């Protein structure tokens, strides 16, 4: 099975980012997927997201920002992979 590429763009000292990490750990753990954290400072092109962190990208597409809803994330990850 091909899993989606799940990325969370974060910023240092961001309390919403800490909450988003917890949600991603929980939901991806449930569905058997992994995710990557990308620091906002790691690339100049990410500056466009400076006012939106944390930003959730799935396969390069922004799917959520600020608050990552666990039910929405679960739905996004499972709907596209059901047979």
C-alpha cells in the first residue's frame, strides 16, 4: 500500500505546533502511517506559511493549519486508502 507523504510545518516556540504533533502522533499511530516535521526556518519557500503554522501538508497539498482536527485528519488519511 502506498501511504501519503504527511508533513507538519512548525515554528520554534509554537504552542499550537506542540498540540498538532500530539494529534499527528495519535492519528498516524492508529492508521499505521508516519509523518515528518519540517521547521519553518529550514527553507525560504516556507516563509509563505509563517502566519499559519502549524501547517499540515498531505502529498504536498495544504490540508489544514493552526489547529489540526483529529477526526478530519483521520478521515483524510483513511478515505483515500480504503479499497
